[in-house]
């Protein structure tokens, strides 16, 4: 018999085991027996199983024979002799072989492995899906049977053993594409069986180990990690399997593409960084932060960390970049550990050590920027990354500002890093590091012809300035005057830091407390150095030039608080300035118009929402307008009031109780709030709010309490967060919202925020949900959920109302994508709340469920929101099924109606009316087109959840189970069957088939089976 005819014969016999006709579950055993008889008849052999066999034995026998068919086809397909022609396999044959292989795992390997695992201590049958009743007396036979099946399956990949070549047949390809995890699960369970679980009848199969390790080497890192992850998730309670998978996975990370393969395995091909889930980031970080057993941590991290940093430049996959940044930030969380030292060395060495490669500095700058942009806003992280390199970064910024041909993007990147650091660093740390710039004589930079920069060593700085003194002669001095080189502020002596540039940089930090302390330190340094006989005159000149430039910059701007060190002197200056400006003819009429009779501050004048008003009126820059008449008096007023705000911010205990002069200043501010240019009006209103809030706190912030307290109170954190929320820098703003979220999540007595502030928190979170940045709106979503959990349940009504309002009327037709995105994010918060409710959902279900049903039924609501509402209803069902009991039958009928009406058949999809790609819901989020597949998917998911929960209730408490008529059940079966065969969306068809299977299980449950 030729190979082709023999192949046809064995495939014909195998087709007897794969009957494509659907068979009811109640007739499965008899059907399988009939298939086996047909199979043996086709082979011309007698049947080896009788009718008394159990269903499990019949399935196991079917799996054995299916594997035998696959082995025979594999043997015929791997013929490599010159005289024999390799037989060909068609598409139908390949489908049959795939089905046979699936049978070997589902009915053979999986139940046998479940039997074996159930016999091990500290494990349960739920670890691997299998039979419900385990017969431990048959475990040795099951073990040997399982060993035989796995060995035969591995032989299909490595027919000549560990040292032979891998098979190249189509069957091998199918195994590698579809069943790697199915092979790994039993092979690792048996091959790495510990001695504590081994017995005489179940010995570890050491021969499996080299085969599995070679299989991992053959596969790509992505395929290997995905398969190992699947094994770990499916056998989570088997300790040695989980440990072995973790060990093998860590070895995969050491391959050149291992780290990237881990990201690809977790994220897939997704390129949308907004969809990245925190659980995935934490999983990747945990895997990368654990060195393999038997390998030194320094050797492991020296290999892995550079590959993680390479992912920061991965522009095609933003999710990979986010994961790399998250993993690096977790490594940096503990500074003394080896990975933190390696990360900091790679990032800092290009700035601290001389290099011949200009690209090193550019790459390091890019890595720092990307790492900070894609990490959670943490002051500790920013400080550890930037504080050690502030000196060379400033030197680089000065060099780039001095070279006109420098790259503007590179210059702004350096400036952005310095500004970010200056906003996060503590005052004392910032002053010390900025002061060290005055002693920096080594951070010199060079720009090549291509625009690249690199660090070089040269003896410059003060020594250079000293040498420059000898260059001035009467002739050169005359030439310098004619050339304008001796203009006021010109750096004639090449002093470093250049006084004007450094003064502008200090002012640009917008940190009054830093400017104040640095200015005082400059004055002290100038005084000490000038009085010291051995002092360096050039250094004295540097101090003097910096003092002059800072005075000029401060007097030209609005931040003049740095010139004063005592609050009493500052307040007296402010009062005098306001009185002088108010006494001018221009402001005299305004003073008469102001309402009289406002005396000293009284507690009755205080408003609880002063912080909220301040937050809403905090952005004074937007109020400036060229059309307003802004006189010198107005400028003086604005400068004085801004100085007052700086003083109040720098003195936490300063209030009208401790400084009565603030009462007089408060009265002077009142007319400015009502009658003044917008810039003055904004800062005056903010100053009055701050003073009012400060007085409202009363004695709660006495100096004694501030000195003793080790932790900030919730009110102090609340005020701090409101200040951060007004900052223009994203990480600072996000950190402020993070503080508010933590306040909302706090449930204990001392850390719980005052309930009077809850409405303000609610409004902040609701508005922040609309932000486009993922850090902002994700924290807002979690904050909303925390408010519902820890405070008044009436907040839930507000969330439901904001999510469902205007969706059942004409207003829904005018929704924008921003509106839809906002409601989707509110839906995420509702989902968190629903999942946390538990049985309490029965009491609050009437608040949530009816509005969601109205959205589902609304024909004017966008399909995206109808899909989201179905998902929320599914969450309600999974959380507490009794909450949906009054609506159960209506929901079932509604889902069936929706599926019948909205299904789109394949024939319709094959003949589109218009050319090009069919529209989808992602491209049209505001569309009301009900033919989008996600709507049907959501309906099928909800229907499946209803069916499964009903089945569960039947088994647990049949008397509480909702009644479904036979007509409704029949209608569901027909509808699901039709959709599973004709719908144009593949996922819809798969979900319909799963729902049909669950419906069949429900019918069995009703029969008590």
C-alpha cells in the first residue's frame, strides 16, 4: 500500500472519531461508543471497550485512539527517503488533525493530570479542571497512562530524542502553535516532581526536563513566556509547577529578546498606552525584579537592566515603554539594592564622566525624560534621578543657551528636567545643590559639528576668570567699550556660573522659599568672603554679581519675597505699599465706592468652601489682558499682594491671631477684589481666601503642634493637594490628585478626612475624570469609588445620574467624544463600586439597575454607552444575582430580542454596499449604529452570566431560582444557534456557542443532572 493510500485510510478511520454533527449532552456516552465501533470497523479490528464503560473511560479511550491516528499521520508525513513521496494533506485533513489533537488533551491529558494532582497533598482538584469525584485507587494507573500520553506527544516534536533534530511536519507545527502550554503543564508537573510528592508508583520523569528546556530554546521568548504564564495561571495551587515555571521564565528573560518578549506576552500587539492596566505593569515588574535561582543578582541585573532601558526608546509600542519605566521606578524604590545602583549608573555616568560618544548624553537625556514621563509622579523618584546630576545638567543648559546653533529640542529637554526637579526637591536639598553649582569647575561641555554634545574636562571656572583679568590692557579695554562688551550685566570675566543666566534660572524655578534662602546664603557668603583676608576676590565678585542680578530680576518680576526674611518687616512693607497705591487719585474713587463698615476679621465671615473658591480662581495668568489699563499703581498692588501670598505660604502659623496687621491688610484688599484689573483682582481674591482659611483653622496649627506632629493631618494634606492641583507641571498636578485619592480612600478615624470636605472632593474628582491624561483620570476614577465606599451612599446617586443623564432624550444626539469618554470613565468607577458592594447591592440595586436599563433600551444613546451599561449590569449579576431577580425574565427576553434584531449575517457582510473597511465602534464612539459587534458581544456576555448564575442557583437553592418558560428556553437555543453559525463577527459566533453550551448545562441542572 502506498503512503498516500495508507494516509487516506488512517484519516478515514480518524474521521470516525470526529463527528461534526452536534450531539446532545445526554447521548454523549452512547455516541462516543458508536464512534469507537465505527473507528475499529474502519481499521478492521475488534473493539476493546464495552458498553458498560463509564463516560470518562470512553472519553479516555477516544483520546488514546485520536493520538494514535495523529502519530500514524505524523509518521507518514515525516518520510524523507528519495524513493517515497511525502503525502499531501488538505485543509479538511488539517482541521481533522487539529480536532484529534484537541481531543487528546481535553479527554486524555487534562483529566488524567487532574486525577494525579488531586492525590498530592496541599493541592485540590480545582487546581486543574477535571472530574468532580476522584478515585485515588487508580492514581498509579492514571500516572503511567499520563506519562505515556505526554511521551508520545513530545515524540511528535522530537522524534529522535533530545539530541536529534526537531520534526518539520505540519502536525509538529500545529502542536507548537496551539498546544505548547497543554504539553508544558503535564511535562513540568511530572518532570519536576519534588521528592516530597514522589512515591514508588509515581517517580519523577527526569527525561522530560531536557526536552522541555530544548523546546523553550526553540520557541521565541514571546511564545515561551506566554505558554509558561498560561501554565502558571491554570495550576496556581501546585507549588512546584509554579516555581518551575518561574525559574524557566526567568531564564527566558536572559535571552537577547527576553525582556521585550515578556512585554509582548503581557500586552500583545496593543499600542494604546491608555489601556495599560496596573496589574500588568506590576506583574512585569515583579518578574524582572527577581533574579533566577543560582545566579548572582549583580550578573542578572547587569544583563537585564540595559535591555529594560532599551525599551524606553520603543516608539512603536508605548505600552512597552510604560512597562519599562514602571519596572525601573520599582527598582529605584530601594536605593541600596543592586538594581537601583545599576540603573542610576547607566543614567548618570554620561553626565558625570567624560565620554567620547556624544550619543550617550543624548540617549541618557531621552531616557530620563521618558522615565519620568511614564512613571507615577513620585518626589522620591524624581529626586533620586535628577539630584545627583543637577550640576552637570545646569552646565549643559548654560552651554546650549550660549551656543546659538544648539539643538532647541535638546535644550528644552534639559530645561524641563531642571524645572521638574526644582518643583519637587525640598528647600534645603535644592539650596545645597544649587549652591554646589558655584563650586563646579569640571562640568564643561563641547558641541561637535553635527550638534552632538559631550562632556570634557578642562580647568576653567574661577581659574579662567583669573586668567581673563590679565587680558585687559588700555587698548583692549577701549575696544571692549566700543564693541559693547562692557554693558551692564555683561560677563566680562567669564565667570561661572554666569550671573545673569543663573539669576534668570533661579527665578524661573518659581520657588520663593528656595530663592529666599539662596539669597540669604549669598549675602552671608559675600559677607564672610569679603571679611576674610585670605578670601578669593574672584569668588567675592561672583557673589556680588549674583546678588545684583537677583535683585534686578526680582525687582522686574512679581516674586520679591526672597528679599525679606522676617514676616513682620514684609507685612509692614505690604501694608505701606497698598496704602500708598490706594491713596493715588486713580484709586481714590474706587475706595469711596467700596462698601464701608468692614472691620476686623470675624469668625462669622468665614466660609467653609474657601479652599474650593481658591482652587477655581487660582489661575491668574489667564486673566491678563492687553486691553486693560494697567498702571504703575496696579503693578505695585499686584507685586505687593503676590508678596503677601508668598509670605503666607512660607509661614504656616501666620494668621490674624498672631499678626494683627493682617486685619488692616485684609480691609485694604476688599476694594481691590471688586474694582481693579483682572490680574490684581485674582491675586487679591486669592489672598483674602488664604487669610480667611488661615483664621478659620484657629489654634489647630499652633507652633507647638507643628513642631511635635510627625504626620500631616488630613486637612493639611487636603490644602497641600489643592496647591499641587494648580501647578502647570503634570507630575506635580497628578501627585496632588493622588493625595486627594488617598484621603478619600482613608477609612480609619484619624486619617479620615472631614465629611464637610467630601462635596469638594467629589467635584474635583468628577471634573478630573474629564482630563485627557491617564494618570489624572485613573486616579479620579479610583477616588470616586473610594468616596462611595467610605462616605454617604448618596454619592452613588450622583455617579449614576452623571453616567445616565440625558441619554434617553434628544440631548443624546449631540454628545461629543469627550462626553462619551467621560461617561465611560464614570462607568469604570461604578464598576468598582458594584464589585465591592457584595450582598449590599440588594439594598442599592434600585439606584443602579433601573437607570442602566433605561440606557440599554434607549435608541438615542450612543452604542458605546449601551455596551458599557450591559457590562455594568453583568457586574451586578456576578456580584449579587438576587439584585436582578425582579428583572430576570425581562432581561433574558430583552437580550434575545436584541440579538435577533441586531445580528448581521455573514452573507450580508460579504456584499457590502460601500467599498473600504467597515466602520467600527472605536472609530465612531458617538454613533448610535446598533450593528456594531461590541453591542452583540456585550449582550451575549450578559446573557451568559445570567445563564451561569441561574445554573449555580439551581444547584445551591432550587426554590429561589427564577422560572423560565420552555418557550423562552427554546427561543434562546434557536437564536444562539443561528448567531453562532451566521454572524459576521467571529468573536460573536464563539460567544454564542459558549452561551449555547451554558444553556444546555442549565437544562441539565433543571433536570437534576
